[in-house]
């Protein structure tokens, strides 16, 4: 786990510029959720409009909405592929995104169609910290 200015980021994950995270599962599917910076910036999640199982998504495509006390935001798919499963527990308790962003608060599972190429478009390893520091700086300027 990497901690950057109070925000936590598991090392093994990849991160999209719209703050979705990607975890490659042992069966080749990809688990997706929202990162710690997003959930702390947005405040308590009040509603999520989940994507549909079986739908095809493209990297960078909006496939759902997340509403919080502060704003309504788009949920952007960090990878392309078919949505294999959505976390229906979020329909009953969408604050799982806040309480457990990397475990119980996951949003969808995707059967990726172009994962090797698309991982190159995501933040990981040494590229993570400079990006997050800039995101924090930009957020501070907006206050």
C-alpha cells in the first residue's frame, strides 16, 4: 500500500485518470472500483447508477453515475471489454465505496478485450505519485 498525502493506493492496482482502479484477477477478469482520492474528495456516496451486466464498454467511456453529498459524477470504465458482473450490494449500501473502496466497494467485473495495451494508459508504480500529487494540487486550487 502506498500512502500519498493521506490517500491510500494499493501497489498492485492500476489507476485511470478518472480515478477508477483496476485489479487483474487470477481468472483474467478485471475488478474495477473508485480510488481513495475520489471517495474522500466526493464525500459520502448517496447513489450509484450501475452499468449493466453483458454490456460492452470501452476504455474512457462513461458507463454509470455516482452521486455524493457534493456532486454527481460519471463512472468511467478504465478498460474495454464485457461487463461480467456488477456489485449489486452497492444498490443497498452505496457507502461501501467510501467505507471499503478497494474491497467491498468494488463496482464491476470486466472480461477485458485489450488489457495489455490498455494497462499502458493507466497509472501504476512510479507514475502514480506525480499524478496524484497534481490531482491534489488541482483540487486545492478549486477550493
